[in-house]
């Protein structure tokens, strides 16, 4: 018997376990043989306040405190490393910069519009014949995803949470006031089930006899190309229409087409045509002249129908909590949504950092789909 049973060992699941474990007994089940096998282990991972849905932006603000001040016992190094983010546009996309700038101003992200000369000073790899303007977010930062995930694992285990890998859930039933979950022929009884199964979230709900939300996974391909150590401190670059992005990564450059290709929940594989198209677009906009690829991979970004996060108790199933639909923003919001989930699951007040950031639980509640 456990108080809280968490399904899923990605960043959402381990954040939930870390935040719930000081409040009661926690068991986390992961179907793969290792944690963070799917999306969480394949993320570009940036802290970007001027990005995401209306419900996610306050969660980004609220997460910065943990990312800058994690418990000392949970980390071996800093979780954040400063890296500005720059949206860039050719003449056809220049008007879109204004809209992004307005969102950044309302969000307090401190975004700054740059003319082409100023943008080239910050990012000399851009082709001046392509560049019409840019928008800089100085407060951006790289997130060490592996260290963040491990920090949540350490916190959860520090408070006695049991984390079990290689256990795929096959049955979830309501048993009086509790839930019974069958995984790998083992039975687990819990007061609360937390569905943090990512792309498999609707399937987990269906096992419990709960109507799916309509989650849609989208494949995104990323790849590494040769770079140079002198690029290491340059900004991350995002094309204003999100048709590609790149980010220096040591002596390599992380690149992506930033595509959204619908596909069922599965182990996503990179597609060569997506890599080739990304290279073509990046070579048109920059002076990189990419000719080879060092490595490539793909991951799933899963969205709810309205593209906002889904966090909270299903109104049709007491004790069944959703923590899904993080899309492309699940890493940088993970400290805050774990705290929000724990507050909702224990009927407690929101943590102070969530209150101060303007987090509104109703905005991300699954009740909006019922």
C-alpha cells in the first residue's frame, strides 16, 4: 500500500515523486528499463521565459527559483548556465518579432528588439543578406537535463520513495476508495494515482476507465553538427516561425527542423529528410555551411488539444491526477508543476513561489476537457 503511485519515470514523474515524497509514501513505476528513456532524455532544454502557453509561462517563472537554488544534496553542479536566446527573422518574418516581443514584455522576460547590425554583433554566424532583425532574451539559460532529472530522483529517494523500472502498467481499477494497479504481474494499491506517462497518458487513463483527453504526440528530430569552441557562448537561435533552431553545444552545434509530425506513442526515430531540410534552411540563414552530421535522434512532444498543460484531479475519477501535455516546455516548468501537483493532490496551499509567479491551477486543470 502506498499513498501516491506515479506512472512514468520521465521528468514529470520524478518531479511529482520528489514533491510528493515529503508528504507521504510514494511508488513510481516506469515501463522502460531506465528512467527518462523517451522525451525527457532527448530535449534541447532551455529556460526561456518568453515561450509557451498562457498556463505554462507562470510555471516557467516559478521554476527559476529551484533551478537556481536546488537542495545541495540533490546536485553535483549548477543546473543552469547562462545562454541568451535570439529569435531571428528574414524580411518576410520580421512582423512576427513584434508579437513575440509584446508577449515577452507582458511576461517580464526582458526581451529586446535588435536591428540587423546589433543582431550580427551578438550572433556573427548569421548571414547578413538573410537577416532582417532579431529579438534577444538575455535571461535565457541552458538546463542540465540529466542533472535536473537526477536531482528529483535524489530528493524522492531521500524521502523514502520507491522507484521501480521495467514495470509496464497493464491494469488500473478503482477498489473502494483506493486504486489498484497491476504492473508486471505485481499489485500496487494507492490512495492516489498520478498519470505522468507522457505520450502514453491517454492509454493509462483508458486502463482506469477514464475518458482520454485527446493527447497528441508530435515527433521532433534533432542532430549535432561540427562546431567550434569559439561558438560556445553564442546565443541559441530560433527562427521566428519556428522553422528551425540551433544552439552551440561545446565544440558541436545542436540543430533541429523544429518540426511537429503527428505519430502514435512510440520510440521516435529521426528522419533523414527532416535533417536534410533543416540543414538547407540553416545554411540559407547562416554562414555555417553544414556538410556533415555527427549524430541524430528524435523525441515526442505531447500536447493537449488546447496546447496547454494538464495538471490536476480528473473530476470524473477522484484520486486520479493528470500530469501530462507538457509539449516542448516540460523540462523548464518541471520544478513548478511538481509543486502544483503535490499541492492539489494533498489539498494544500500553493507554494509561495507559485503564488508569486501568478500560477492559476484552474488554467491547467483537466476539468476544462470534461
